C-alpha cells in the first residue's frame, strides 16, 4: 500500500478541550472534515498550517516532519509546503489580484518577474486574467474566492487546506463556484483537506469524509458508506436519516425504553437502526394493514424542507417525517396534534453498532 502524502496525529490541548484525531490523505485525494461547531475542525486546520502547535503527536507531509513535539521539531507556517484558503479569503486589500497570487511564490524565493508570470498563469486558469489589476474590493465574492484559491495553489503545495471556502457566497454564486472548485481540486496533485459544515460541499467535492465530534473522529469513509450507515445523531441529521441504537434479536431491535422496531435485516447484538423521514407515513388514527412499526406521536414542530414539509414527532421514539403540503393539509397538521406514525419493516435498516 502506498504511503499517504499526509500522515498526521493531531493532539492539541486548549483549556478543557482536547483535539485528538488521526488524518491520512493520499496524493490527489480530497478529504472533507465535517463536524458541528466546536468539534475541533478549525483547530485541526490551524495545527496542520502551523498556526497552532501540537501538544503531542505529529504532522508528517511528503516525507518530512513539520511538527513532532517529542523530537522538538516544528516548521513555521511560511516554510511549510501548504496552501491555505481561509473562510474570509484574507486577501491583501492593498495588493492587486495579480500581486496577491504572486505573494506566495515570492515568499518561497521566486524572482519578482517569475512570481508574477506564475500568478498570471494561475489567474488565467481560474478565469480571472482580465481582473489581474483589480484590488480585492473591486471583486465579487466568487472572484475573490478564485483569487484566494489561485494564491494557495501558486506555491505548488503538497497540502491544500480549505476552510469553509464557499460559506461567504450567495446561493447562486456558491453553485457555480462549487462546480469550478471541483474541477481545480481534481487537477491538484497534492493532498487536500476541506473543512466544512455543509454536507453538500463535502459530498460534491470530497473523495472521503472524516466526521469529528468533541475532538475525536466518530466516522471515516466514502460518502456512500457514511450516508448509508451513520453512527452518531449528528451524522444522521447530516445525511437526513432517523437513527436509533438498541439491541437486535433477529429482525427485531429493542430500543431503550422498551419500544421495538421491526426490520428486514437479521442481526444479533448491539445495533443501529435507520429509516428515512420520507418512509414515515402519518395517519389520523391507528393504521390497519401491513406496517409492522406503528406508534402514537405528538407533533412537536413543522418546517419547510425542500418541496415538502418536515414534521418533528415526539412519542415513544422521536422521529422526523417528510410529507407533501397536500398531505399536511389533508391531515390538518399542527403543533401539539396527536397522530399515528408508521414505517414498513422493508424501509427500516439495521447494522452492527
């Protein structure tokens, strides 16, 4: 197996919070680091960039140690072969787009003329050659993002760090810029770490997802594996699934509190159970017929979700249900209303915990 371009064990103590995660990224691979606010994503990015020294652990990139406290090794940020695109881009306001992009190569020892030639080439690659003489205040959000990306890539980094690179953009610009960013990341020969809280950015841009909560990795895998088998409530919400943990005995999974869910998967032992909100049917009275999972519920809230409505249910098990506006009107749904929920066993999936 080929050694990863980045091999890092990031341990950072900050007061009562401890980050302790391992990251390995291959050349040409894009990894998305996702997690709720306060999970440690930004701390991890800063540690890799050299802006936050490690307490212990290591950052090993392209055959060299950048940070290894046990050996008293630490390479300052400006000497690391790393390009960073910050959330707010942090372009130098007094420099043109061209000089912003040329700044990195100049710091790496390239002559002024050669650095500007490289910057011109990168601005051309990101479609901004005609904006080379403009200052950041004269650029749109999408243009500023592309200048920041060109600046980061102009130093030929072994590792590219992207900190919420699309967060500052409006919805339309975000859609266009995401597609363009995907193209540039596909051409980048080094490793890329994308820090984001947006699942769509992660699913579109990344080859692999690493989920962090409370400073530790709770799930790591490609999009298909993570979305099909979430292992925490945060991941389940991220991919839009109802998630429960219980004890499986054949095709039945008993949850804490005694409620049992029937499913088609046969399993024994600790198990997770998931089903989609769209698999939940709502009824004014207890339903007859095929559903093997039915329970009385109280509507705790209703909000728009795409073209449908997402209904939050309290009861023996908390759940979300997606219904059409027409179905909601027919049932006359309202917060506080008592209702019956049902999910077919064929829509309920169990897997080992």
